[in-house]
C-alpha cells in the first residue's frame, strides 16, 4: 500500500492538544494506525499529553524540535527520532525561526 501525502488535504490546527500556534498536517488513519506528515510553525507547540493506550514515533524530516518527555527536555534534529512509549507524557515545541517538518506514527494498540 502506498500512502501519498501529496494527495491528502492539509488541515491547519491552532493550539494542537492545548498547545500554541499553528500545526499543519496531512493524515492517514485507519483502525490500526495514524500516520501524520506535519509542519510545526516557529514558536508553536503541542499541549502535554499522555500516551496511555499507544506509543508515538516522531521522525524529524527538516529542522529541530524540542521535546519534553516525562519532563525531560531533549532536542531532536533532522534524521533523528523521538519515541514516546506507552504510559509516557510528552509535548513538543518549535523553538526555532524555521518550520519543523516531521512524520508521526501512532499505532492503535489494543
């Protein structure tokens, strides 16, 4: 199966999960997985959220993203992955002057 994000409609979300600023995303969602190709604007963030029933893998395509994983701050740059295991809380912030492009994968664990 090929998922072509170029053929997906872009959605703009202000204040993703209670955060600040603009997040633009193109999504593929089925009963088993969410795959999101996203761009986080400079100064934007997600709200802190718990992955109580699933995990999340975020691959940084372009830019540098700051993550707070269970309160621990880490910087993740293009070519690196942030992993938030099931049972962990995290949020992310674009502390740079450039857009951050990333791919997020959330398997729907049961």
